């Protein structure tokens, strides 16, 4: 298989092809400038660099005098148009000035001059949206994040350099190193280096236990982006009650995510659709996937994507999907997917917005190459567009029903342990029998309610108190019995059960 071209090769191809304007949206400005300098030196091209505080200066030779009175963007653009239309011209953070009609006009004139004389205007900016007048002439160039080979080099170099200052104890086998490298993917070289330093400076050790620290740092990076939410997941599948068939499905595919499996001819799993009773455990199912495969779990709320401004909703969806690819390898949880795309299944009154967004999502699900495993959860089956249920969209469609007897006992066991109670002191069999028809969330609430009662009466939590709490709060399966029966009838023969039958 032919290796993908490097960023430098891709940039040189665009320059050789005569693209007059390139746009590099990035926060990693130094990486972009290093890339441009490397490409220009290889091609023996002159580079002029502009910033508002440095004016126009040589982009390859440090310390050269800047052009006088060139700090204002209009003055810089006029100078470059007159003297350097055949060069590689790099302008930093120009987009914020393009609201000035004069600056916009001069920028368009400079792009035209570059096209006429074989030059190139490269805009490097932290903003992501170009004005229409510039966007039509510009080619967007996305910087790649380091691959596993680059990340391994960064990890080794960072540890070696830090060890020269203070001794770092490294205890990591090859499998552990690959796990850490997978979780560093999506970070820039600078970010990955800083994550490693933050991790080892805590205890001067570097081992597999540092994966959680790395994920925490990725979470900080994600929080700044704002469209996806990091979800804490259990560290072990034993903390999740029931879902035995789903767990088996996950364990059989855990090794399918490796390069060796791909070489064997296996396509990495891309996603599952979780349908089921409200509160039955679809969210814990999403956490089970993240836990089983040691991947961070990111939640996208489709309802938060919609905006009153035309075009903004589609942009938010594209940005959320781009962020997911940036943070890969991850598990992407699209919660209650029918809320956002229900109108795509009918004649909606939103001007076709739902259909357009749904089409964008389906196209991305079909074509994305980043290691993003999608879990979509839904409560209202009838609201889902038929296209979403078609085979091939997801690897499997799971039905998450109310927990059976053994699953209920396991859930009681887990939640009693979480609240520092010894499950051996409780009659788990009687509790599981009494909780027939209750969801995992309702079982947890019964323990919480019983704890409040015990605390109010200054006594201990016991089996009888929990049974009393269960009997005082009828489950959803009773209050919505007809609806749940209809859901089960629909799922029969159409879905794979996430747990063994009750």
C-alpha cells in the first residue's frame, strides 16, 4: 500500500499546481511556518512574512530588517502587490482585518497578481471561516496531526530530554506504548509533548497507568472546542451489569482494530445503533464500548447543533464531526439521534434543514477514515428515518431491554459496592425478584431512596428498606406498559439483543 504523502509533499504539490491562494486554519502557527519554510527551501522560492506587529520581513532568514511602515495590513498588501507578486507571501491573522473593505479589495488584488505572476498568498489563521470573496479563490490546507510513528518519536525524545534534567523511570512494554500512542493521536506535536511532560513531572514515572492522565489532557483540549462532551466511563466491564451479548460482541472485535487485522482483510468496526426502552441502559452500553476498547467516549447532543442563523447548524455539525476525527481514536456517542433528524423522515417545516444535516451525517458515516466508532442511541424508533436503519450504516443494531433476573442482581451488587456497602449483607436474589420490570437507572434510584430513609431514621441500609423503596415507586414498564410492549414487538426479529433473554 502506498504511503500517504507528507504535509510538505502535499504543500509542494499545491504550489507546483499554481494555486494562487492557500488557507491554513490552525492554532499551531509555528508548525505551519516551519512547513512553509521547508517547502520553500526545497523549491528554492523566496518567502515574505507579514504580521501586524512585525510588518513585512524575510520569511526564511531571521533577524532581517522589516519593511518600514508595513504593519497595517492595507500598507503590507499594497507593498507586496507592487514588489513581490511572484513570491510565496505568508500573512498571519489577516482574516480579522478583512471586514475592512479596503483590506478585502487589496487582498483580492494580491491574489489576482499572484495568479498572473506565479506567486502564492498563504493565509495562516486561527479563524476558520473565510469571506465568500476570498473563499472562492482559496484552497484550504489542513495540517495533519502526528501519526503513531511521529508520536513515538516525540514520546522518546521528550522522555530522553526530560531525563537529562531529572531521572524518569519508564516501565512500559510494546503493547502499553501502543495504547498510549493511540490515545495521544489527535494532538499536535506541541500538545503531545506537553502532555508527556505534564504526566511524568507528577511522579517521575511513565507507565500504562498514565493513560488516564493523557485522556484528561485530551479532555481539556476538547472542552475548548465546545461541541463535544467528554464522558467518564468505567475502568472495567465488571462495573457494568448485564449486557452479556453486547460484551461478547465487543470482545470478539477488540483485536479487529489493529493493523494486523486490517492486513488480514478485516474492515474495522464503524458503529452500532442502540434502540430500547428509556432508561434501560443505552448510555451504559455506550460506556461499555469505550471501556472494552480503552477509547475515550465523547458525546454529541444533536439538539445543541441547531442554530437560528442560516447555514450555522450545518457548519456546527461539520465542525463536531471534524473535532471527532481530530480526537480519534474515540467512541462517538450520538445521544437520542431521533431528536435532531426525526424531521428528515417526513415533510418538515424547517426548510429542509433536518434532511440536509441528516445527509451530511450519513455521508460522513459512510466515508470517514479516522478511527471513530459511532454509537447512536434512540428511544423513539418510529421517528428514525428509514435510511438510518438500512444494513451497512451500522455494524449491528442492538435492542437494549429491561434487565433480566441475573442482570438485576449484578446491578444491585455494583451500586451497593459504589456506596461502600458489602453486597454479601443483602439478599440480592430477593432484591432482583422484587425489581422485575425495573431499569438499571430505577434500581440505582431505589438504593438512593433507601439510603435517604435510613439516614433520616439514623439506621442502617438493609434489604427490606430497598424493597420498600422499590414498591413505593412503580417502574416505567408499568406506567408505559403499552408503549414498551409495542417497542419489544417491533424489535423482535429486527435487532440483536444486548443481553440474554430474561
